[in-house]
C-alpha cells in the first residue's frame, strides 16, 4: 500500500509542507518557512489547518 | 459578609465542629465546601481509573471526563446535603446550591487545553468538564438564608462543570464584597519553619510563593490571598478541626 | 399550579422531551423527580447488596441503611442537577432542592417497623432511612423560581430520608393547592384490557385498585389518584417519553 | 452449662411467663393468659417488656 503524503499549505506565506504520517487531530504544527503555528484538524480523513492563537486554557485544578 | 471555605480535609475528617459553630454566623456567612477526598474514594470504589493530562512544562492535571464529573457532582451533593441537613437540626434553614441552581455560578468550559501526548508532541484537546468561573450572581448568594455552595458551575450549554473550590470561594468573596475569606483545612494555617505565620501582607505572600517552603494547594491559596488582600479582603487560613473553628479563625489564630 | 412528577422510568430513559416542554410552565409548575433506576445502577456498581425486610402478610420492602441512603442521595442529586442545568441552557433559572434545603420537606423516620424474621417470628426493627412526610413548606415551593424537588426529606435530627416520589408529589400538590398533578412515566396511562383508560372518578379508581389488573406502583398511583380527586386535584397519568409530554398530559391524552 | 430461663411478668394481669431461649431484641411476644402484646427489649443481657401499641410504621417504598 502506498503511503499518502499529507501536504498542507501555510496561510501566511503559502509554503507547502508535509505533516508526519501519524499526525493526530489537534496536533500543533508550524510552518517551516515563516514559523506560523497551526492546529491540525482531521475530520473524516480530510486534513486542514486551524490558526493557533495560543488561546488555550491554562491547566485546570 | 464572610465567605467560609470548608476544605475537603475538614469535610472528610470531621465537619461537625464547623457546623456547630455556624449558626451564629448564619446571617452574614456564605459557605463554600470541598470534598475531593470523597470524590476520590467514590472513583476508586467504582473502579474508575483517574486520567491525567500532561501540560507543556511537565505539569499534570486530572482529566474530568463525563463519568468523573458525574461522581464529582454526586459526592459533592452528598456533602452539601449533609451540611444542610445538619444545620436544619440546629435550627438553621440553609439552602444548598450548585452553580446551576438559579444560575448562581456560571463558568466557561475549558474547551481547548494544550497537552503533550504520549509521543511527546503538543496537541490541543478538549479540557473535559472543568470550568473557569465567569459570573457570580452575588445577590442570590447573600444571606438570608445561609447558602451552602458546592464547587460546581454551569456552562451556557447547560453542562455542569467542576471548578476549584478555593478559587470559587475567592471569586464569591470578591463578588459579594466580603470583608473576610476564611479557608478552613486540617492545618493550623501557613506553616513556615515549623511555626504558624500569623499575618502576611500581599507582598510577603507573593514573596513566599516564590520560596521552596510553600507547595501545591498552599501555594495557590497564598497567591489568592495576595490577590484578595489587594481587593481589600482579609484572608484567614485556619484549622477547621478545632473547637469553634470559625471563632478561632476570626480571632486571628490562623494566618 | 401544576405539580409534575417525572418518574424514574422517564429520567433514566430520556428526560429531554419533558425538559424541552417545561419552560412554558415555569411560572406555574413544581417538579418532583424520581430516579430509582440510577440508584439501583449505582448500588450494583458499588457492589452494595440490596437488603429487604419481610413484613407480616408477606410483603417485602427494601431496607435503606446509611450506605444505601448515601447512594440514593447521590444519584438523585445528579438527576436533580442535570435537570436544573438543562433548564439553565433553555433560559429557565430553576432551583434544585431536597427536603433539607430551607426545610421544605420534613419527615418522620420510620423508627419502628414490624417484620417477620428468618425464623418466622415477628420483630420490631429500626426502619432505616425512610421517611413519612409530615410537613411541606408550601410557600417555599411555589414558583418563581421553578423548583425541582428530589424525593428526599429531612428529619428533626437532621437525617436525610428517602421518601416515595409519587407520594411526595401528591403531598406537595395538596400542600400548594395544585389544580393538577401530572404523573409522567414510560406508559401512556392506566391500561386496562389493552387500552388506555381516559378518565376515572375517585370511586372507579378505588374499584379498580381491588381488581387483578392493576398491580404494584400503578396500584399505589391509583389509590393516590382517588384520594387526590377527593381533595379536588385532577390526577393525570401520562407518558413522559413523547413529544411535548406535558402539553399532551394536560390535553387529556393519559388517564 | 445450665440454660438460664428467661421469665418475664405481664404488666396487665401479672402472669409470669417464659420467653424462648433464642429470643431477640425487638421480638413480639404476648401474655399466654390475657393476650397482652409486648416488644421484648434486650439491653446488656437484661430482658424487659415494652408495651406494644401496634404503632409501628407501615412498610416503606
Ligand atoms: Zn508559512
Ligand atoms: Zn397478661
């Protein structure tokens, strides 16, 4: 079985880059060119990038 | 107004002395209780394995999934109703509340938290049923009647959320403009170098937080105390297991 | 005023339709809920063996020891707070109560019950944490806000007590002078000979109780309905799992 | 070991009667002469009779 490459495109600088084969939904990735950070979203096999604003909650109790 | 936080260590060891001492404060107190010990006991008896999240920096926190939340609400409610029923026997008609009742404590669910997964990669996951308090309905919490509040909030979507009891007590104290916030646990107060520290300014508290002698829950209590002091609330950390613990706390025995 | 009893069969199967239908009745309803199914599930998960008492005449009843009471209060509280939180999401600020809160439902503990022991001899034993309602604080139960009441009462000594939900709903209806008492369960009403009986007079209800077709919980419901009818309260036994179950019940679909 | 006989006296008619050897606290007994019913109370080895008014609660839920 051929491995499908997961290639995404940076919204900031347009660089196309590859995600690791075992990437999981929610994983943080960054553009190798401009450093923009993203949350990888995987829904029904489709991979997309969501802007990561760092607005995650602090850990709870 | 006085906000009294009855910590889990008091609830699980012996809450009777606090309850006996409460009637005289019924017209000017708001009670917030803990009970993590009973939550843990029930989780264990039910065979529910604790789940933890590891955050960047290495800190871990317990993950509250729906099953854990259910046990949390159940255990806290037993504690809440026991306190209310005991007060009834002493002639005090109290009202036990969660944040969902009358919407008194609203929180935002931690929908995104950053963790480090098993493979060492950073990932954004759902934070579980844990809330960050966003609104306290102060008018509905003021006595009479005496309110006994569980550390449970409600989200906009109608989810019950686990919130930190100390933080809730502090938020309530701020919201109602309390003069004092009494934190009752099973120690005599903040112990530094083997003795109880009688009083601290906000600056001293902040200084202490940085020291090695203060850890975990006490560290958070101190940070809160520092912030409270700035808001004009006197924070007393005192022992809830002694006779007349509230009298003792307000007479300056703790920190 | 309308008292709506949401039976355990509705709570454990699907309470969402009742909740969706509640906001329009928020200003004139009082909710009493059950939840025996969740109590049983929790007892089982905790490995607590049910204990039974055998009464003269052969009837048996579950014995509520302190451990069982604790599970009862925990499970009922989870149900109570879930209902209140769901109403919050619909914009209704409800108040979840046990009888201990504000002393709204006071009961006498069944301190002496007559049983037949293993040796076939009659013996008087402590009745456990089960109560017989002696006082309802009607004014504190009337809306607004909408009250959601668990089948838990408080004794003079500050004990929490398990009380029968149907009976509590009826007692509340009498105390507040309700016009209607709606009993929602998972059946369409009283079914005799395969069809739902549309309406019954007090006399007919009493007659039916003696028949063979009516048993157990339904028998008690009927006896209550007969008594309620005499007090001028219309009792509707209806299905809580259909769309708009309260509308349906009040439009005369059940019994 | 000799068996101790448990003899009690009826408060109504004065008849002395014997309780079964294995009697338990709370057991219902009645006077063989006048039929008066009692609750047997056993506290610290001492046996006494308590009037049984039949005021026991009905069975619960
Ligand atoms: Zn880029
Ligand atoms: Zn006699």
